[in-house]
C-alpha cells in the first residue's frame, strides 16, 4: 500500500515516539485545550471590561446580573480545563480551584484599573483611556499576566503558561505568571520585554521596550531550583529601553532610574540614576570611489 521509503520513515518515527521521554502518541494523554484556555481569557476580558469587549445583548441586563452570568460561565469552563491539567487522581480539586480564581477576579479588575491609569498618565501619546483598552499591547500583556498569576499562585499546571505565551505571541512581551508585580504598572511600547518567574516588582514601575529582568545562567539548570533567580525592583522605578538587569540578588531601590542599554548584575541604591556613557563617535574621511 505504501512505498518502502514511506514505510521506513514511518518505522523510524514510531521508534522515536516509543523512546520519547514524554507521551507522543495515543488517546490517554490528559491536557487542557489551548483554544479553550484562550477562549477563557477572552471571556474574562468581557467580564472585566464589558463596555469594550462584552456582548451588547447581554449588557441589557443589570450590571450585577451580567457579571454573575459571566462569572458562573467562567467558573464552569475553568473547572473543566483545570481538571484536564491536574493529575487524574487530583481532578476533584478542579471545582475548588476554579471557585478560588473566580473569587479573586474582582481584585484583578481593581489592579487592572490602576494599570490603566498608569498607562494614561505616563504616555502623552495616548489620546484616551478607551484607546488604551482597545489598542495598547502593554495593557493587554498585563491583563493576561494578572489572570495567569492567580492560577500560578494555586499551583495549577500548564494553564498559566499557555496564557502567558498567548500574550507573548501577540505582543512580544514575555511576563512569567510567577512574577510578583504591584499596582499601577506601566509598559511602554513593550516589544522584547522579558520578566522572569521570580521577579518582584513594586508599585508605580515603568518598563520600556527591550527591558530584561532575567536570571544569570544557572550552571545546574533544574537542579538549582528552588531559589530566587530574577531581580527585585522597588517602587517608583523607571527602567528605560534595552536595559538588562540580571540575578536573584540584584535589587533596584525605590525611586531609581535605570538608563537605556544598561547591563546590571549588581544592586542599585534607592534614589539613584544609572546612566550608560554614550559611545564616542569616530569620524574618518572616506576615500574617493573610483569612477
């Protein structure tokens, strides 16, 4: 039925799958549905910002009835995905975890409103808060982070990272759901920002494009866990484009400013400005090109 080269390649791939350290073939694998997880994020956005993303027909209901309807729907959908993410012997915990996440959503909404204020106050190019809600990638990445963080705190496997990688793919902003980020957080432009898992960020912090809050490469890989691998950033800190701040012992003090393209593995005291010396340009006379 199949030509021999097809058969040979098929046998080889079947052997690869059998030897793989992770399941590669069969129906028994329990995994959350990536599309359903992304759908949950969209449903939560309809709940948190209904005038912008909600269903107009549903918004004929009183606001409390509208939110109750969506919360109930989100809880049921989330419980189903959590059950698939948990080991089979723990799936009975899914409904309890989904309830806890739903109970945390009003607090998530309050934090996001402070992030919206921070974005409008910090970006003179923003014509309105409505424009930010519709168009700004930074606020979208923060929204996804704040939702995913609640799942991460409850040690729900896989789903928080699916959420954060969805935001990463859409915005170029990579915020690990394990990071701890205070209120009134602002991301400008955003492309290329990386915030690692054990990063701690205070309140009223501004990050510009290309900033990395990362880890020093651990020699022992997973064997180095657990431990704080990423920096701590205080409150009222501004970090300009292209700066890299690395290491779990590195702390940026309150009210500090880190200039563009800085590379830091040592701590910075509060009320300190870090400026990278501008490279000196060299001018040479060009030789005349031959005609």
